[in-house]
């Protein structure tokens, strides 16, 4: 039906459906659950349903068997809608009573050749045989393409699978592919891993925690990368993933959250207690939850459901929480194969994927049960740290490809106001967390307060000493100025006195010189 309906609605190729077991009304009613409206297509002359009833009472063979009557009836239906496609369901009804394999083969060849001559693309269904692809083991040899459908139950998990057995003139995948049938039709998921040709992006997206961004080079995760958050139960894996989703939605991105342990309402309620209101983003259409138990279906169906949900919602961010729950429905190799395909699919679409992994033994390597650590771009580990009777959380970046990341282990706090990373506190006994950190920080604060007080006291003493010294210097300067003034006065007096004495001596000398001249003159007169 998908073949005919998609051809009519998407490629403008009308089709004919020939059925032998159900009436046209029954067919239309059955496929309506897949979202296919056959009555509308019939009314628009894009589809013709021809129900050919074959009497269940075994007929009596008489003469040569021929499909000429079927050809005439089919040709009439083809001409009515101008069909380009045709489907016959199913071939066993035409040859159910025939015992001649040669007859079946020759009539099948004639039917296929006749359909080719009309330029029709035909799909003919057949039932599985014992040890053969079909009941007679003939149909697959005269067909150009053979597609094998299988509904298999493993560990009480039912999965539909599809395999292209042969396709003449074409290279095709030979593996089995899971497929699912829902209200949107059939969805086939390739199982073969994609080639390592995924595009990369040099942009970054925030983790939702500024302190964690700092540990990742100050920028966060690479956009389109895959992030693994691993740890024991209760270490905060879901909180970290939800914080990332909350930030992405705040930035306008769409996020798809796959949960395998809690319902959407449980997650929203739990995250609201730490300040993350995810319900708001659900109402705005930016966040969608897909919550199922792992035992709901097999690994292939989980993979198909994830593909289908991503293609429908077209998110930028995907979360799987926790991926390790899938290990209960498959072996380690099967789970690793499934997660590898999920990672490849997300990378091919440029999605930033966050995968949480639960490990039960604190001494074991994180995510060893899923074995995907080597495929991960950024690996963040959260763990419990027990000190003085307390259990606290610690976080560190185990690996981050292409990012210069911190090697520090930091305390991780989950509070009513959100998540917070505490700066590293190293004491005499190593990394300190919880009460030990608070006590040590209080002790350091006390010591710092004492040091501040001592510093303040010493600063005051130094200032006082400086003031005293300044006063002494000022007094000495005053004394010096006074002494200098006295001495300058005395020097001036001495200079004046010396000048006075010199003037007196000069005056006496001049007087004596004048007096001597008069005496000399008098003596001359006496002669």
C-alpha cells in the first residue's frame, strides 16, 4: 500500500491494487490506521482497487490453466486510472490448486513479461515457504527483485525485519534492516554503520553550566558532537543532561529527550526542584520527550523509533538517558552496535547528542557495559566522594577531543537554585568536599581574618611611626631653621663689625698720613 499511495501522492503515478482475500472496503478500513486515505485516492482516480474473489471450494482441474482472464480484468483497471504501478496480493491465490511447477513458472513468467510490456512497476506478495523463500520456491527466481520480510521474536521481543535477497542490475545492501509500522506508515532503518564521512562544525554549544564550560576550554561542547555523561546512580547525570537541554531550549533550539526509566512528568517535576523548568519548553514546542521502558520492544525497534522521532521533530539536541538500560534487552555487542548506529545517525545530521551511562560498581570503568567510550567526543564522569561520613559529588572531564580541557576534579553541587561547580579545594589530606571543605574554608577564612587584623595593626603602627617621624623631622627642620637664622644674624654682625673695623683702620691711616705731611712741611720752613 505504501508503494501505491506514495506513488500516487508524491510522484503522480496512479496505481492498481488487485486483492484476492479482502474486499476494497476492508482494505481501506485496515490501512486507515496507517494514515492512508484510500477512499480519497479512489475518488480522485489515483487508485483503483479490484477485489477478485476466488471460491474457497477446491476447483476441479480441466484443460490448460491460463491467466488470460486475469489479464483482461487487470488491463481494464489499468486503463481506467492510467496506472503506472500495480500490486497483487497475494500470488498463492492464483496457483493454490495447481500441482504443476512447470505451469506455475511459465504463467508467472508470462504475467511478469506482460506487466513489463505495459510499462508497469509491479509488486507481488507471496507467503514464506518451508525451507524456501516462497511456498513453491519458484517465484523468487523469475522476479527481478526479492524482498524478504520477517517477524521475529527474540527474548520475548518481537521485531520486524526486511532484507533485499536479490535485485537484478543493482548494488544493494545485503543486511537485515528493522522496520516499524505506525500511524505514519512504514519506517525502515539501515543497520549498516555509515561511512566515516560525517561533516564537522567548529561552533560550540554551552553545557548549561559556566563553570563546566570553563573546564572545556571556556566554550563548552563542539556542536554536532557526542557527549557521554557516566556515573553511579544519584551522581547527577540526568541533572547535567537536563541543564544542557534547558540552555539549548533557552537559545531557541529544539531538543528531543529519550528516557528509559522515568516518565516526562517525573523528569519535569524532579528538574523543577533544582530550578530547571522544562515544562515551559514542552509547552513552547521546543522540547519533546519520548519515554518508554527498554522491554517495550527490541533494540532494532528502539533504533527505528529514534530515527522516526528525529526525522519528524528535527531537533538540534538529542538526549538518551540512560543508554545502559538497553543492555537488558540485548548482548553487549548488540547494544554497542545499536548505539554506534545512533551516534552515526546523529553525527550525519549534525545533532549534538548527550548519552548518559549508569555503572553500578564505583571501581569499574564508566560505560564499560555499553563499550562506546572510544566513539565519544567528550566524556564527563561524575562520581561519589566519601569523607568523614559524608557522600558528596565530584566531576571531571575524562576526555574531550580537540578541546584543551581541565584535568581538575571539582565538587559538583545540586541545589534548589540549579547546578554549581565549586572551585578546587586542596587541604593537607588532598581534595576536600562537603563539610570538610566548608570547615577548611572556614579555618582559612579565620586565618585570613587574623592576617587582615595583623596587617591592619601593622599598617596603623607604621602610619603612627611615620607621623612621629614626620613630627620629629618637622621639629628638627624648625630647630635647624632657627639655628640657621641665629647663625646668619651672627655672621652678618661679624661681617658688619669687620667692615666697621676696617673702615676705622682706613680712617686712622689716612689721618696719620695727612698729619705727617704737615710736619714735614713745617720742618722745611724752619730750614
